[in-house]
C-alpha cells in the first residue's frame, strides 16, 4: 500500500513536472511568434526599441501607418532595421524539432496553403480567426502552380543562359580576333621597318664606302709625296750633321784638306745650277718638294653632305610600298576652276576676269571638281597641300546615276573646321594643318582625315554606300585674290 501511494505520489510529481515543462515550452514558442501575424518569425527583424517582427510584417506596417513600432509606437528609420539572427536560428530549430509537415501551433498535418499569407497551414489554422477572409489552396494544387511557374522561370533561364553563353563565345571570338589583328599589325610593322632598316643600313654602307674610296684615292699620292719628302729630309739632315761637324773644326790644315777632298763637292752639290741672283745660290728642296695641293676639302658627297637625310628619304620612296595614290584632278567645262596641265592642282579664278563680270560666271556650286577615277575596293591614301588657304573643302562623293552625292567632307572656313557626313560636326584643331591626308578603307567603309604635317587624326566617319567614291575638291571662294592659292595633290 505504501509502495502504491509512494508510486502514485511519484507519478503525480513527475506528471506535474511534465506539465510545467509543456507550459514552459508553450510559453517559449509564443515568444517566437510575430505579434502582428501571430506566426513563427519569418526573417525576424528588430527595431531600435528592441521589438521584433517578421520582415514582411514590419514592411507592411511601414507602408500602412508609417515608421512607428506597432507595440510601443516609437519612431524609427528604414536603415535602423536589423536582422535578428538569434531568433531566426531558434525558429529554424523549432521547425526542425516539430517536423516540416506538422503545424507548430496545432500539431496537425500541414495540408493547406494560405495564398494571402504565403504560408503552409493546417485545417485548424484555416478556420482560425487570424485567417478570416484569406484565400486557401490544397498544398498539391499550390505546389503544381508553383512548379509550373518554376518551370517557366527555368525555361527562361535556360534560354537566356544559352544566349548568354553564345554572347560570351562571340565576345571571346572578338577578343581573339582583336588580339590576332594586333599581332598581325605588330608583325607587319616589324616587316615594314625591317625593310627600311635594311635599306638604311645598305645605303649607310654604300655612302661610307664612297667616302673610303675617295679617301684612298686622295691619300695614295699624298702619302707617296710625304715619303719622298721624308727621304730627302733624312739625306739633308745627314749632310747638315757633316757640315756642322766641319764648321766646328779649328785646325785649318785638316779643314782645308777635307774641303779639297770632299767639302767642295758637297757644297757644289747644294748650289743651284741655274741661279739668277745671289738668293738663288743654293738649290732648295722645299721649292722642289712643295706640299701637295689642298685636297682635304675635296672629299665630298655633294648635297648628301648637308642634306643627307632628305636625299636618303627620297631614295627610300623607291622601297616604300605602297606610296600615296597619285590622284588626278578632273577638268570641268563651264567652271570657275583652273586645273593644272599635270592634273595635280586646282584653283579658283576671279570670275570677273574669266567671265567678264562679277555675276556673269557660274555659281559657287559649280566651283568644285572630282578626281578622274573613283575608288570601290582596297585601301587608299592621298595628301593634298592646302597651304595657308582660308577657305577650302575636301572629301569623297559617291557616284549616282545623274549626280554625285556627298559621303564625307572636311570643310575649312577662316580657321574653323567642320566634318560633314550624316551630320555636321565642328572639329576643334589646336594646330591649323597645311597638308590634309585622307585614308579610305573600302572594306570597312570608313574615311579618316589626318593632319599630314604630323599625322594626327582629325576625324573619322563611316559610310554605307557600295558605289564608287570620287575625291572631291573645292578650293573655296576667290575673295579678291586672298584665297587664290591652289589645292595641290602631293605626288611622291
């Protein structure tokens, strides 16, 4: 009996402890619920006042009633919201312990999906007050709808990623193409300069050989003459030594005997056989062996000496390939232009001189011309000397059935330069060019203008026509002779 009572008391005590644990656990679970939606925290977010809510709930409250805490009404700023990682970890642990398919509030199976709250619920939750008026779906139906949307998104992502992969592949090809083009250009530069270096080295050796040959030709007689002078001096120094020794001889007998035996003959050999005056008593070897004429300055390369680089540059044109195109200016009838006989230059003439009056000549629109031949393929470059002209226009026109249409032109008017293509652009040039270089790339359909004085780029423009392109020349208004200088095509 005692044992039974003790056992019952023991069970009663244990049962009380279990109830206390359950109540404590229930209270703990309540602390993990959002005060707004009464569900377990979803991405818990803490305010500066230390109250915590679901992130979506506080965002909805923020829109509905402004930045105030739903519990204490304290104000806050949007950037003061902080995620509560401790609560999030606790909620995740509760979900794990209770099981994914069990309602944490009612311990019922989760069979419904609340479309309004975007939550899984049980049947009891569906009928609860907090879900009044909400839209519900069976989980299987909601999952099918979600999976359909997922498949659509996945299909889009697969298609978009495939397109992105192709784009990446094309970009890599473009990068490789750019690298290949750069390597090709580098190799081409190396080859071109190798030709120039080889020419310069050969020409340097040729010019040095010419100087060496001239040196040898001039030095041979000079050195032979020097050798003869040195031999004569050697003999006369020996004679000087003998005579000096006899001058110092103080014994008259010995001296006179030497004079009879040798001295008179030696002195006689020094005398000039064809003397005219006393000054010509002795024959001078200096007169006989005069220094050769001044030939040191006769070594010369002609103009190469002072203009070496210029003449070598001219010679380099023979090995430079290609050189600028020799564009020929076409002659036009009924025009106020005069083209030179070699078709290299064109200038504007005074209309009063040519046509008899200031208004009797053609309009300015007629005061332009083109090249004899057009370009349709390949790469071409030419230069035009504009000098100090105040007004001119150069460019390219496309051939049409009845006229020629402007493709790209560079216009200069009193120091201001404009490029006219699809639209007109004002070009700011720091240095006023005196020569204009034009590069036409028919493959890329691109025209580039350069300051040929320093090869700085002025402007580039593209075109889309497949017609033949002709070089356009307009020397500008006459301006009473102030702009009378011609446009001259530079032929190399």
